[in-house]
C-alpha cells in the first residue's frame, strides 16, 4: 500500500479520539486514505469503550476532552489495564504542561495542534514500521542485571519482568544494546521512531524517569541508567 506522496504504508488499526468533529474527520480521512483501519471516538467514554472492544496499534488521543474522562485519564486507564497500544497525545499549541501530564500517564509521544497532515502521516508511518518489525531476528541483550528480549518484547531486571510502554521498551532496548556507550536524546528518538523530525527530545527524559522508577520498584539499581548532563544517557554496569 502506498500513500499519495509515494511512501510505502504499513496498514494498522488506529483509534482517533478528539471532541473536535472537523479535526477528527480530517485525521481519520487521511489515515483511512493511507489504508489504515480507523475507529473514531468523540469523548473519553467512547474511547474507553472502543479500547475495551478492540485492539489498536496506535491511539491519537486529544488531551482536552470533555465532559467525562479527559485524555490523560483515558491514557492512565489504558495503561492500568495493561494496554500496550502506542499513544500519541494531541495537545493545544500552548499545552506543554498537558503534554508532560500525558507522558507521565503513559503516552509515548505528543503532537501539538493544529496537526499538519504531513506530520500526522509521518508519525503514523514511523510508529507502524516499529510496531510491525516481524522480520527482526530475535536477540537477547544483557547489561548487568538488565535483560531485554527483543523478539518477545520482554524486559527484566534480576529476573523480574518490567511492565513497559512501547517507547519505554524501545529506549531501554537502545541503551542496553549500546553496551555502556552514551546515547543522546536524538539518538534515542531515532531508535524509537526511525527519526527525530517533529519530535520533542524532552519526551525522552520522561521515559527515562519512568524506566528508573520501574527498575527500582523491581529491585534493580536506581542508577542503572546514568545521566550525562547536557549530552544524554547510558546504561551503567
């Protein structure tokens, strides 16, 4: 399948959640035109019902939903239920605080309104390339007490499995594979999405913060991921 700009497109299941009917229709129409199966939801309750009824590869989630559960709450409930769909939060132009809240709730990435169709398609293509890496050989990566099984998408610390979002797993995979080498935020965005265009490197800081908390909660070393100020991150041990 090819989109109208000539890029090969992997088909995926996408849930588009926005209370702006015009914007929702534009986003859904563009993605349907690229061959994706798209379900629309106009509020948080409809989004939760859709997530309970079906599995999605990607959720485009407006943070400013209302009334009822807002986007942050939808994301939090999705993650609490064990949902591993890739979540891209959609925020207002001045909604940096909302973006951080969404990342803290388990979103993988965010985009600000107005959403450009070219940017939207780029992000969806990047996500689905990563999600559908079925031909990737299975590799088990180890660094100290950390163990990452790339084929099973399973990460462990001291034999305790970590419950990770899509982006958290990809960040950990990249850091462990680097075997102690420093990776910049741009390096990590490239590892997650195959590029860092359109993306805010500060999102990496939130994912690393979550990884440290989860590693510590599992009995691992809280300093397993080392910050090199102004440069990036590496895995110790």
